[in-house]
C-alpha cells in the first residue's frame, strides 16, 4: 500500500466501510501550508473510544503538521514536483531539524535523515537516546522527554547538546504522544540548530554593554561641556554688564581660572598697534609676585613692538595662532625675554611658582581683528580638554573689548565732531521736516541774534516772499530722497537785518524719521562783489585781485588768458606759471570738465547757477570749488572769451560729511541702546527664545490696525508706530533686578515671590527714566518707560503696579499687554506647556473688557491668523 496513490486506497467502497465501521469515531484534518498556499492536508482518523482530544494532543498534532508541511516545502523545492500522500517519510526526512521518537524507556523507535546525518549514525533504532545524544550510559538528570512524559505536556528549552560540545546551541522540543488508552506511549523530540541566533544575541548583548558604557562616557563628557558652556554664557552676560574694559578682563580671567588656569597675564594692543600693554595679572597674589620681581607696577609695563617683536606675546598676535610652551628651558627664555632686567633669584622664584604647569599663549580675537594676547599657566591636561572653550571665551572677549573700545572712541569722536561743528564759521542747523530747529550751533545763535533757550522754526528767519520757495525745496527733497543743490537766500536776524547765505541742505536720520541738516555760509561779501562784476571792464578786473575768489578768463578754445590773486591763493600757481595753458589741465576728471562746459551760457552772469568742480592745485592736492562761468561778448554781441569765478569749499564739504556721519552714529547709538537694554532681560530668562522678535511683530500689527480706527487716526502716526515697535523691546527690562531663584523658578510663585516679581515693572521704568534724564531733547525712551511700567495693568483696574483702569493706562502699554500675553500663552515655559493658538485666542477674547482694552482685542481677533504665522516662523 505504501506505493499506491490515496485515490486507489480510499475507493468509494473502502470509504463506506470505514464510515460504517463500529470503530470509526471521526476524522481530524489539518491543512498543510506553503507560505500562504495550501499544498495538502494531514488527516487523523480517531476511534470512537477516543472521541476527546486534549490540548496537549492537539498541540502535538499541530507540531507534526508544521513539520510535515516544512518537510513537504523543502522536498518540493529540492525536487520541483508535487508529492503524493505516499511520500510521508520523504517529508519527515526533508525537515531541516533533527527528529527522533523514543518510547518510555528512552529507546529510539523512529528518526529522520537529519538526525542520522547530525549524529553520524546509520542505524539509530533500538538504541538509547542518551547514549547517542548525551554520550553517557544513563538518562540525563533533567531529561526533557522524561518531564514531558511526567507532565503530559510539551517541553521546550534551549541548551547545548553534549555530542556537539559547547560550540553549538539547540532548541529542544519534547512532545508526548498518547495511546488510545490515554497513556503516554512515546515522545517526539525535535532538535533545531539555533547556534547562529544565539551567537548573534551574545554579540548584541556584548555590543549593548559596550554601547551603554560609551553612552555613559559621552553623557559625562556632554555634561562637563554643558557646564563649561554655561560658564562661558554667564561670563558673556557679565561682560555685557561690565562698565569698563578692565572689569571685562577681570571676568575673563576668573572664568579661565575655573577652566584650569592657575595664573593669567593679559595684554592689549594700543590703538596704533605698536605697543603691547600688560593690563591684568590674575590672581592678585601672582600680581604681587610679578611686581616684586620687576620692582614696580606690572600694569604700567608697555612692550614696544620693535624691541619685543620676538616674544611669544607678540608672535601670537602676528600669526593668530596659539603657542604652547612645555619645556622649562623655553619657559625660562620667555621670562627672560619679557623681563630682560630680572635677576637670577627673582627669576628662580617666579619659575618655582609655575614649575608644574605649561604656558599656553592665546591671541585675544579672531583672524579679522586681534585685540591682544593672554598667557596662562595651566596643567597640560586641562589645556587640552578646554582649549576650544578657552578660545571661544577669548573670541567673545575680543568682541566685547572691541565694542567697549569703539564706545570710547565714539565718545571721543562725538566730542571732536561737536567741537568742529561749534567752532566752524558756518551756521549748522538740524531741522524737522516742518522746519522746527532741533539743533543749532553757537554760530547760528550768534549771527541771527537768537537766545539759545529758544526753539524757533527756520522759516522765522526767511522773508515771506521766499518762504514758499524754501518750503517747496524742502518738500521735494523729502519726497524724492535727494539732497538739493546749494542755493542762496537772505536770512533775517531778530533785529530785522538781513544777510545773504549760501544754504546746503542734506537729509539725515532724526528720531526714527527724516530731518534736514542745513549748513549756511555767509556770502554777503561775495554777493556784494558779484554786484560789482555785472559790467566787468579791464580796469575793474585789476581791482578785483582779492584772495577769496578766484577769477580766470580763457579764450574760446579754453587757453587761460588772465589769472587773479584769488586764483593764485586758492590753486598755488602764479600767473606766469599758468597763462597760455589749457584750463582743462586744472580740472580733475572728465566728468568735472563736462560740468564746467555746462555752465557756458549766453545769460547774464548774475543769473548763473553754481557748479561744484574738483580742481588740481600746484601741490597735487585736489580741492572742491564752487564755480560759475559766463561768456564775454563784444559790442556786436559776439562772444570772445570765457569768464570763471570760483571759491574753495573743500572744508565746507568735509564738515558736511562729518556732520552727516555724526548724526548717523547718534541714531545708531539710540537703536543699539534699546536692543542692548532689552537683551539684558532676555539673557536672564533663557527660555524666551525669539520672544522679543515676535513681540515686535505683534505690536506692529496691532498698532497699524488701530491707526485705522477714527479715535486713533491722529494719534497713532508712522513715527509713533516706529517708536512703539522699537521701545516694546524694553517691556521686561526690569527682570534683570529679580533674583534668579524667582525669575527662573519652574513652578508657581508663592505670594511673597510674586510680590517681588511684580517689582520688575517699577525697576524697568525707573531704569529707563534714569537713562531718559540723560538724553536732551525729544527722548526715544519715553514709550519704553510707559510700557515697562504699565504693561501689567488691567482694563478693570485689577493689575499692577498702580491699579490703573481703562484709558488711564497708556495706549502703548495696553497694546503690548495683549501681544505679551498671547506670546506667553502659546510658548512653553518651565511651569507650563504651550497652549494651542485657538485656546490662546479664546482666552484673550474672553478677557476683553476685563483684562484687555476691547478695541485692541478687536484688532487682535481680526489679525490673529497673522499672529499664528509669526509664532510658527519665529520659534
């Protein structure tokens, strides 16, 4: 029957006999799967005496089914044919796992070929399993088959097999087989080689341990770096707070000490970069030691570049690279080259203090700007671990030192420019677009006989007939953004006396808007001279040999034919050196020559416009002149010569440029002041991120919207919005005065802590007020003071510090209150998570008329989608 097909065995007649048999109990069929396809079935016929199959028997049958299916798949793959039901033995043999069946006394009654191959035995039947597998004469102490028989349950475990030693690992499954009587008649044992998996798991475990050690190591390193970065951050904050360069350097040396530096010597370059001065020695006891060595004040020592060019302190400045000195002989050479007059005893005393250290010399600065150098005595390990942090600290220090130096230079420059403006012979004024004079130099008050306490309008000094023309010129300049050409006008003093002036106007920044700078030069004498030139004759030409105005005549081809004393004074040539020379040789650049030619006209000389022309002096210097030309005609109205008048305005042009630069610097200083003050608070509260930048955008949106409301159209101007946007940065400036344990507390403040926190509004307002008192004229800090003081007031009067309500609260503070609360709601804080935008909008909407001005909430609700865009962009 073994070679017959199933259809030959189960003929219809045989099937009827089986089904009608008294012994037939039923059939249990298990599908055989190859991946997702059914490739056959495993059918078990059970008698009526065994109608119940328990879980263990069912599990065993399922296991056999899987084994058969696996063998069938393997067999089909190897032989590429479909198997018939008669190939059961082939299926079992195709299983890639060793299978053997034993009876109750451990005798092997069935195996597959894999078992025979693994254990190298051709006829294993009737042999004891422990003799083959365990290589011993008695059953194993913890035999899995024995436990399966005892419990009637399958037993699975992973173990070594003595036959293979410790090099291979197996999954061992022992499944008991029950006889129809219910007794365990045999045990099916399956051995699956899992060596590859076990080895992989061991490698993974070993790698995991190694990885954990590495992670722990790197975590410690990161924490150490974080601590050092916090040190640098705190130092940078202290540098910002420092009032002088020496105070900044002291902060730097203290931080270097925390990074391992035992001693520090700091040098800074002089402004002419020819001298290196020792400005700081740290700590104090080391400074006293050095002073005893040199027998003088160490910070008074200046090292001249020419005499000390070879010492390392200069070398690192020239190369921008660090120098490490480890050898004691090299350290001795450094001491001797820096202090040539030192005696042997003092030198040995100094070296004994640094014998266990190396000397690391760093430049203070970056490749673009070096401010000085620093020598530190430090142990080698600390220097290696911290050199990047030291360099970072010194680079930041260089920026701060450079900033403070620039501040000092700016103050000096401002004094210099102010002296120039005050001591010039010209009137220099600064006006608003409406003509209101906000600044006038002493010459202005003197010439126009006006009290310095007054703030007049420039139009007060102009005749009514010319006021309209002057207003037109100023409006055109403001609208076009260009400076008008210089022009002449009569100005009246308080006594009614008028004088001719040449006005040069230029646009300059003025308190977040555009103002007009006016340089007025007295040309009364020139105007009187022009009146006499109208009917010029040869006789009159001889008379006009003055030193103020140059007068040149040329023929029609441009050859110089006459040259007055003023021309000699201005340009340096004597007449005999320049006559019969082409005039174009004196004109600097082709452009100026063309400008000269444009002045040629048939009109009367008194009506000619002036042109600025650059001329070459005999010395080779280039000067700027204000020039006018005309054609001379004979009695028949035929031109026969050119006539040129010019004056030197080089100094005037220079003063105009310097005055414009001064005003630009002053405006820039105002903006820098606001941003610097605002950053003080931001540095204290590191979680705020882009808070200040977002607040500026929110405030600008609200202010623009409110400017469209009728009640605010005349109040919220373009200048007001600009001032408000810049000043809102200062709303929390007072937090610099709040202790860290309260400001940075990650939980809810106590009542006492909250009372201290509320003081930041008063601290901020008083700080700004103090700064405002030092600013003359219109103060750009006024709005900042309002915002800092009142932005926590509430519409219903329940806010602080004054308990103001409704319109008692300044508009600026009411606007910033909405912007600040929105940003706080949608931002994460140590004591809360960020609220969704929709929830923040609802909270603000619900608080209209309670906490917030209803009009401002209305503006907010109209543009809340833009608030969300800004929040998502500026994280």
